[in-house]
C-alpha cells in the first residue's frame, strides 16, 4: 500500500527529523519525511444524511448484477448500505427520499485523465500550472501542489455526473510528475479533496510532445524518440540504484562501532528518484501518455526491463492495433471516443478503438483530458459504444458503462472503494433523468460520499469564487 | 477522393421516412422526390414518377444535410504538421482581406469523408490569424466548391500588447481607405493618393464588404465587444456575423433587432478567458428565444462530425428541437449564402441524410448521405483502418 521504504524512513524518524539516539550518541539528522503521502491524509469529516433513491433503473456496473429494472438503494454514512428491486422499503426517521420517477442510477463517473485545477478556467498564463517544462524529467513535482480548487470546471464536471478524477501534470515532459486522485467535493485545497488511500499516479509521456518541447523548442535532448527512450532508461537505472541503496540502509540503519550501534547516514534524498522508486515498488501507479502502437510496445519493453508495471496508457489512439498485447498484459487503455488527427501520432485514431479493446478482453477506459469533455463522459462512452456496435464489434452496454466507472476505478487503484453500485462501496451515485447514453440525459442528482453535490432541480451559487459577483 | 457511388437514374424517390424539412413541421411516412441534383417534391402520399428509382426508407428519418458554418475543414489536415495547415496567410501585415481559403482547399483530404459519414454535407472553411484574416469558403463534402467567398473573417477581443480599441480603430481605417480607394482608383493607380492602410489587393477584396454583399464575420466573445461591433457595423453600414459569441446571449435583443446572426458553440459553457466570463449552457436557447438568427458550430476540423451531438446538447439545454435542426441546416446555409441548401423542399439541392432514428441521438446513424442528388460512399480512411485491424495481428 504505502511506499514501504519511505514509511520506514518516516517511522525511523518517529515523525521528527531525527533518528532515535542510540546510547547517547549524536543523532544523525535525516531529511524530513514525506508529509504528503496518501497515508498521512485525513479526509475532511462529512456528515452525509441517509438517502433512499427509489423507482430507478439501476445500471450498477457490477458484473454480478448489471441492471436492476425497478430498483432502489439506500445511502448511509457515505456508503451504499442496501440495494433492492421492486417496492422500496419505508423510509426511516429523517431519511431523505428521492423518487427517480423511472430515471436511471449509475455509479459516479471517474476520469483517469484530467487537468482540472492545474489548467483551470480562465485559461490564462497566470493559471497554467500543469507543465514544469524546464527539464524533461520532473518526476518529483506534484499536480496536487498546482491544483487551484477554485477552478469553475470542477462544479461543471460534477454536474455531468463525475465524482472522482485523477489530476495529472501535462505531457510536455518525459516524466512530468505525480498525479493525484481527488473526490470532487468543494474544498479549499486539493489536499482536502484527496481520495482517501488512493495512490498517486506518475505521469510519463512519449512521442511528439517532449521532443517538440525540448528538441525543437530548446535544442536539447530529447530531439528524437530514441533520445526520449535513452533519457527514460537513464532515469530507471538511477531509480533502481536509489531504491537498492535505501533498501540496504533500511536493512542496516546502524553499524557496530567499538561494540556499539552507530547510526549509518542514510542515502541522500532525491525527490525525482524517490517518485520513480515508488513507481518501481508499485506504490505510485504509472500512467503513460502514448499514442502510437509501436511506442506503447517500447514502453512495455522498458517496463519489463526495469520491473515496473504500466497501469494505463493514455490517449492510445492506436491501442486497437496491439490490443492482443495490451489485453494479455492487463494494461488499461485510457482514450477518447473520437479524437484524432490533431497531430501525426493521432492520425490513425478510429471510433471503434474502445470497443475493440473490450472485445479483446482488455481494459478500456474513457478519459477526457478536457474540461469540456468531462461534462459529457456518458455521451462519449455512448458514442464509442454505438460506433463499435454498429460496426459489428462485440460489446455490451454494461461493458461500455464500465469504461466510465469500474475500469477507470481499476486504473486508479480504487476499484474496491468506488466505481460500481455495490453494498459497502462509497456512495458515489448519479441519478439521471433518462438512460445516460442518450444525448438528452441530464444528471439530476449527484451524490459524492452520500452528500448531494449537484441538484439540477435546485441550483446553488457557484462553487468557484471566480464566478461570484461577475 | 474516391468516385461517388453513381445512381444514374435521373429520378429517385425516397419513400416512407419521417421527413424533417428543416423549416416546418415533420411529415410522417413522406416521399422525397429527387430529380438530378434537386428535390422536386416532398409530401405524404406522393407517387414516384414512372421510371424513378424507389428507395425504401420506411421507419427512417430524413433531414437536410447538416452544415457547419465555421470550420477549418479542407484547408488543414493535421494541426501538428505546418505543411498541411493553410488557414493563416501569415506575414507581418494584420490585414489579409485578399487571402482566400478557397485557394488552399484540398478536396481530396480524407478528413472530409470522415465528417460526411456522420451526416455533414457542407461546411464553411474559415481563415484565422491577423486582424482581418481573409475570406471563408463554402464547399460540400464531396469537395465541390459552393461559394468561393462567403464571409470576410476578422477577430476582435482581448489580445496581448495592444488594446482592443486599437483593433477597432484599424478596422475603421481599413474600411475608410477601401472606400477612398474605390472612389479614387485612378489617383491610386497614378500614385497620387496618400499611402492607404492596406495593400491594393486587400482594398479591392474589401469592396464586396462595403457593398453589403459579403458579411464581416468577426470572432468575438465579450458582450461589450459585440455591442461595440454592432455600433461599428451600423456606422460603417456593413453586414455583421458574430462568430463564437459566448456572451452574445447577454445582448440577444440588440442582435435580433439588427438581424445579426450568431455562429455559436452550444457546449462552450466554460469561462475560458476574461472575454467569456458569462459563458453558459443555454446560450443557444436564449439567442433563439430572442429571435437571433442562429447556427451551431463545432469550430472544428477533425470532428465536425460532432455537430449533431452538439445540436442534441443544445436541445438538452433548452433549445427547441426544431430550432436546433434549423441551426445546423437552414440557419448556417443562410449565413453562408447557400440559398438552395439547408432545407428539404422543392427546388432545393438534394443534400439529404437518411438517419436510423433521431438525428441528434448518439444511438442513431447516418445510413445514407446524399449530396446534390447522389448517394455518397460510406467508406473513409478510418473505416479502412478498422477493416484492416478487424482482426489482430493484421493481414500484412
């Protein structure tokens, strides 16, 4: 779960910056432990009411019970407490009742690829904090520390039924930094929005962007794809050594000197390699922006070479060309329904990409990478679904719903917490006025952790201070 | 471009569909008769003329072909490949009125057929860059130029390093000098005039604007800027089209009174910059309700095919469905001066789409796309890639 060796470091420091002082010897000063690890996060207390939703068709995204025709569900203490079919039970004392009136209920939607907050609205230079394009490897920077919680796009995403996002750094760099998984509660800081227990992501990028920014833009490496791979490999080599050095120190934090235990100075902390080492250990999930099939294969080779797992490729418009490989490896494919052609590496995008991946048994994820697209994830999934269906690709409605629910939850490592309507999961639930694959469908109610965060029938003041009093 | 599927019968009868003519109520179980490139009759209970090829479209829906009034289609292929992007005349001079996108069109670009497969039959391709970017062109998605010049494209709004007031001043100066040029052409040719604010070609190209034949289509978003342009257009006695118009809903009554059309992205609800602070979901509905002539646009290139989805979203946000259909057919046709397109009616060019259902619904498909009386092929480059990779590894 945690970054094992970092925790060891934190524990060794006992929450301070010094090791215990063995037998009166001078303490060895350590660099401060990482205070930002997910485990150190205590979510803001919520006091969600008990909610009963009735007369709804439940599209649960739970393969065991994908559709309940006339269903109800009860949310209590931020979790889904009960699901049923037919007449809803009588509401308890103080329970809020929502009659769906034949509408549809789905899990809250999840976007694996968002730049909300780091490229917020208005999109002015002053706000553009998503790409630290001063050197091609900035693995240690954190999207969390660029995130502007006043982005007006956040509330609009929630109005589209989105409850969880991964905010990623941009793709200008080969290794751009850490992404963060957020629940879309209105909050005064990204820290307070963190998805409890979710691992950070590591944003990497291949292809045109890094070589354009550095080679073409600055006349420095990488100028080419081979330069990109070289630099990545250099980093992984260094990260392996770094991880080994820390593992050795953890094993032997002291040495015998004159019969006494003397602290050994730990390796120098390196914020870049620390993140990469965490990725090697699986404590940070690797997300790679990669369009072309051959480049995805190269990254899979690199992953094999150094022993990390690619959790998801992003954009991946050519994933359909290597879907056998991607399905066999269980790598998620986060992509759009129909984006293509804006650059050469996106030239071969086709509308059936997601459907083909799913037909192959792979993990398809509909991502948006867009403050506009994130407001219509249901429509985008529908487009990709119908494109497949109308071309004879074997794909079901439930599988298509999984592209915006359970599969992104898996890609973010939070599938045990959210992404489907199952008893015990987080009460992240959307009530739609009609089937969410209709272009006319509107999210009437959006619950996050059981709290009604969007109510189309009772509009609230803007969340963003920017929009107040304009 | 691959050859059209030729339907050599001179007369075609599409029988049995629900026909949305684009400017009136739907006709259930109607027949559309096409002779040559034009619709000659639309109605319920019409008998196909003798010798007509009868196409059974019972249970289907027919609409006019969709038209996007402001795209980059045909004059650019891959944004990231500068050699394929011909929308910006470039150069230091911000006045490029003589530049015509039509001269840079590539009707064989595979991007065209990809949009056509989703029911788009005609577009305007518009230039960008500078203050006056040049002339937009209209063409159908078989690559046939319909009107080489439909509008003079310009932009107005917040920029860097200069005031928008300065931009208006420059526009005024250029139009004034274009008048001077026209009035004193002999003096100009004899070099007996002061230096004018634009080149000879640009001054010449602006004459149709001064005569009211060609609208000034100005990309602008802030309500105050739109008001400034309304004053400017009245003062200069030129026709105006608002492109973008994120905040146009705030001045909808003034636009309606001046009969100034708006080409709008109906899903642009984000305050993307300080010119668009008042962006909202239902801008299309508000403009239509006020009586502003309206076209919905993707402002796109690769995904102009989203136009029907965009129309559906406008409906979701309150635009009546008939208004939405008009805003992607007859509305943009009128703005682009395509007077014989945009409706299914006798005398109109037969640009038609046969849909499997509600044209805006994501589950519906454009089953047949007819342009100028001929059914266009379904295939395109993406379809070919799909077929090639229908099974992996691919057959090569």
